C-alpha cells in the first residue's frame, strides 16, 4: 500500500485542503488530523489500533481519507444497515469526490437483503398466502426482481421492510442452494459478492462481517484474505456481536422455515412422497409445544431453570425425535432435487444443534432460553471471546482499526482490549472538540431514592418535571427498562393533562425509530420517552433536543443468565467481575446515552442522571469522569439559570 505521510494528511484536512475546498462547512479539527495520521500509520505497519474519538471529531472522514489514499483493498464495517447505507451513499462519495481518487467501491449486505429468484419463484408457484396483502407484495417484489440491477430490498419502498412476503422472497444461510441453484448465474447475492471482490473499498455491517467473513461463509472466503486493512466503526458493539456469532442458536423460526421450505420443495419435486407432509406437521406441532412449555411472557431463563421444568424437557425430547424422523424421510428424497437435499442437510444441522444444546454443558459456554410472544430460541454462547477473536486476527498481515466514540473508561482501554483479545493493540483517545464546560451541564438531583426502590420512577418524573418546563420540552427521557419507560410515560401524560401543558409527548413503539425521530425534530418542542434502543445511533442537532434525562446507571440486570454466568466465570478466575466487567460496560453504555445531547458546536443542553449512586458510591467518580467535561451541579436553580441564559426564540 502507498499510504499518505503525516504532512499529506495535514494538507488534506487543513484550512485550504481538499476537504475544505470541496465540502461546505468543513472545519479544521486537530483531533481529526491526528486520528487520520494514527490510522495511516497502523495501515502502513499492518498493526492493531483501538481509537476512541469523542463526538464531533469527525472519525468517519478520519478513517475514509487514509483508506481511499492507501491504494489497497479496505473492508469497512459499521454497526447497522442504516449506518452502512449512510456511509456508502453519503460519506464515502463525498470524500472520494473531494480527493478525486479513482477508487472503486461496493456495498455488501447479508443474503436476507436481496431478492432470491429461487425462493420467489417457489412462493409464487406454491400459491398459499396468509392474506391478499401478501399476494400483492409478492407480485411487486417479482416485478422489481425483473428490472432491478442489485435486487436490494432497500430500493423497493412500495413493500414495507417488515412485510411477511420478504421471508418468502429472500434466502437465508440455511436455505440458500449456493452453486447447486439453477438460477445461480442470475443471483443478486452472488453479483453483489463478485462486485465486492473486485472493489477497492467494501462497506459491510458487523453482522455480515462476522457471519460471512469471520465464519468463512460460502463465496466469501476470498474477501478477507484479499484485503490490506479492516476498519471496524462503532466498535463498542463488537463484543456483543462476536459473542452472538461465535455461539449457536436454535429457534422456532428456523424450524418453521424448514417446515415451510420442505413443503414447497415436496410439491415441486416429491409429490408422490405423502409421508413428508405429516412429518412436517409433527415438527411444527412439537415446536409450538416447546413454546407453550416456557413462560408465556417474554423472558430469558438459564439452562438449569428451563430444564428444571418437566414439561419443557418432555417437549424438547419429542422435538428431537420428530426432527430426526423428518431428516430420515428427507434423506430418502434428497436425490430428487437440490431444494430437497438442502432441506435434508438443514434438518440434520438443526437436529445436531438441539443435541448439542441438550448435552452436558461445554466448558466456557453458557446456555439459556429466550421466549417472545409466539416464538422461542435456545442459545449457547462462549463466556470469553478473546481467544476466539485473537485467532481470527492471525494469518495474512493486515491492519485492524477499531474505532468508536465510546471504548475507554476514563481513558483506560483495558476492559475493551481484554474482552476482545487485542493485547498488542496501540490505543489512542481524542477528546471531542466541543466546548462541554460551556455547552453542557451535568445535573444529579438531590434526594432521589435508590434505583431499586419501587418509588424511583415516580421520583424521576417529579424531579424531571421542572427541568422539562425550564427546557420548554425538547427532551429525551431514557429508561433502562421497558416497564419504567411505560410507567414514566403514564405519569407524564397525567401530569401534562393536569398542568395543561401542550408539549407533544412521544413514546417509543408508536412508530418506527426513524419515524419518531423525524417527528421529534419537526415538532421542535417534543418530549420523547424511550428505552436503551435510543441510547445510540440517534443524531438530533440543534435546539430540538436540549435535555437528556437518564433514570439509572445502565448496569445489566443481575438476573440475566448470560451476565450471571459471566460473573461466575470471571470470579472463578480470581477477577473482580464488578470492577473489571460490569462497571466498564455500564460506563461505556452511559457515555453512549450522554452522547445524544451535544451533537454540534452550537448545541447547548443538560444531561440529568437520576441515580444517587453516581455520587454516593465509590465507583461513581470513575463513571462520571468517563463522561465529557461538563459542568456539574446538584442544584435545580443552576439548571433553570442555564436554560434561562439562552431563551428559545
């Protein structure tokens, strides 16, 4: 790779540089230049860099410039499909055009984002639909597939993202026929992958990165070896994503997908095998019975707690038997078509997964069940991903860049690098260029009950009320549990009505996240009550958001089976699980929530944390010192004075 020297990067990012000339409103930021230089050095040395860059640093441009000027192949992975689209469609072309470099780019998503000709054709031939709406959606998808160059479902706005028809018109890792598919040459997934193999810069998301690159999925094994650098943005999400993909699960959805696909393939290629239909029905019934043997409410249960229930063990044993019988029947029909052979292999795989979940627990693994309103999932995950991830970094020399606004705890990266196995990584931290002492105030009210007190949520609403009045709405109220969120919304609704306040009151769930955010921005004086799904990836600039209220320090619930197992695992190793794991995770999560407040040089606002532990506990200091350098107060009068100093027009 021919990487830019520090002086060249100074010129690109400088006041008269290429970015400043081409991008309206671009500002020189010393932190951004230093970050770009550190990334270029890591790419030059094929080394590991873990880099935290505070809000406003401009980390996206800081890694895009060295990536585009490197002359090598670079994979960039980010947290979500929305961020992936934004990076590919907006930020990447902007920087490429400013630098005027002839670099080819590709956007690569998981299979479920592309129309599958084979499954679409099978669904249309099957003709069994739950509703007329599904029929209409499927025909729109069919028309789209004939004219689209990419087959990317994001380009078909006429069919909602959550429409049931997409499930019948796309493939999964399990039901994709790969090279055995008769329509392999026309496959949108394969076309996207070929483009990615030929491109200089490939933009993916973390789920795809782990599923398709790290786990060497079919057709992707060439992508990682061919690249010179991997840049992982929003890297604070990686431990959770890696745990998910280095583990294993068996869900009712996978079982029902197998049943549906088996029936479709049987109609097409094995109409004279009547035993398949009752065998499929038996698996479907067994799957439903497993769900009925688990708690009716959405819940997580440890392996021990779940298997202590006789009904659950009995239904799993029946499911095990029915899956085995279905696999045997499919084996006898497998030679009659690629689809039936694929169903046979999937039945064997699901049966094996169930067997592994039921067997004696592997050392270093945790098992648990997860239930939703009408489905279940059996999960197994490693308690320690460091060694597994470390192995993925070995092999062909390349640079690995991990970056986020929230990776360190009070500038200490030990928690993150230890969890990810990045012991040899260089670390660097750049503070936000925003003037936090002038722009923001951290308020911890006095006299609030402990967070485990039943009266805590009501006390949060009471304490927040005068601050909401002072801020004239324009607030996020973020809660650590859905129960507290709903209770706070009820209390606020009653208070608004009693006081005759007309600030719009929005609740998470009343529309998609993007719809709610658009309404919030447009209204200008709204109050949004939400849970932790609004703690990150949310950008509201300007006066529309001037107050962020957080009810509690975001410690994961101690009864969570994965957390409980991890605590036990760390303590057995002689470590302090609270100080080395729970506290750093809570601090990083709180930094994410706090990061919603100040998004621009002109933003002003108050961060209100309603948890007395921030002051009363010895670890509280470590947490608040991890936050941006806001002025701190415990006095309501200082908060109202802060808002009065900049009245809303």
